[in-house]
């Protein structure tokens, strides 16, 4: 453990400030694998239903081990690989769904289930991206108490110091739920709502997420018009 990390650990112990738990993003990844496995076979690119779950579990285990052993760089790299794989799988499944809709080869129940699964997967995946990238990632954010710089301007970051202390938020830092809320708003309102976006990479990611969400909702709306 280097000096910077050791100092951060001492500060956490002094102020009883726990490190961020890993189980929320892990649960999100398992949910993504389950949603992908629930898609119709025609959207799975010929892969067996159990393969996504095996891949996700196969990467989550070494990520957890690397975190426990202090090899955070390896855990971050494996996290990028996992996010990239599930993102590519979601985009490919969405492309196949678009093709089936235009060719009228998908039934309304299949379209509804597939669109719902892809829409939920969309904001879960991008929440994981924001969580892994903002401020250098969860480990980098844990090195210093309080979150003052990042790609997103959360409301707590704009509070005056005295207001933070009064609210008990002087050591506030975002965790996965904050990024999940941000991603959910982006998929529903097509905007970050109360969290301004500061970084260019974050703006690009949010544009992609909003576009995917809009495509999924357009599929449902278009199909509904055809049925009516």
C-alpha cells in the first residue's frame, strides 16, 4: 500500500468514512446479463443463453479479487473490458431488433419484452461507465475525502462549506446510485436534469445513451402506431 492510499485509509478511519461498496455495480452487471439472456434467440447472435452470465461472472470474480488484493489497476482494466463487452452486445442486439422490425419478423410481445430489456440494460450499462470513469474511477475518488472535481457537477459539489457541514455532507462523494440516477434521467428525459455535464467524454457518452434510449422508444411508438 503506497503512502497516498495509506493516508486516505487513515482519514477514512478518523472520520468513520467507509469506502464505497462494490455490490451495487456488481448487481447491476448481473442484472444486465440476466436481461440479455432473456432476449429472444434471434437477438443473441447465435450465442447460448448462459454465455452472457458466464462471461459477466468470469470477469466479476477477478475484479473482486484484484480489489481485495489491492491491484486496483487490474480491476479497472477488467472493468473496462466488461463494460465494453456488454455495451457491444447491447448495441448489436438493438441493431438486430431494428432489422426485424423493419422486416416485420418480430411479434408485438417479443418487441415489447426485447425493447424493455434493452432500455433497462442501456441505463444500467451507462451508469457503470459513468461510475468507472468519473474522477478517475472509484479507487481514485476514494483517495481523497470529498468529491470536488469530476465530469459531472452534482448538487452537493455546489453547496457552500458551511452548508455541507450543517447537512453532514462535508465528505460527500458520489457512489453507484448517484450515477444510476443520472443514467436513468438521461434515458427518460434525454438530459442530465440536475447534474450538469462538464467533460467532453461524458457529453459524448450521454449523447450515445440518449440516442439508444430514443431508438428503443421510437421502436415501441412506431409499432404501436402500426397496430392502431
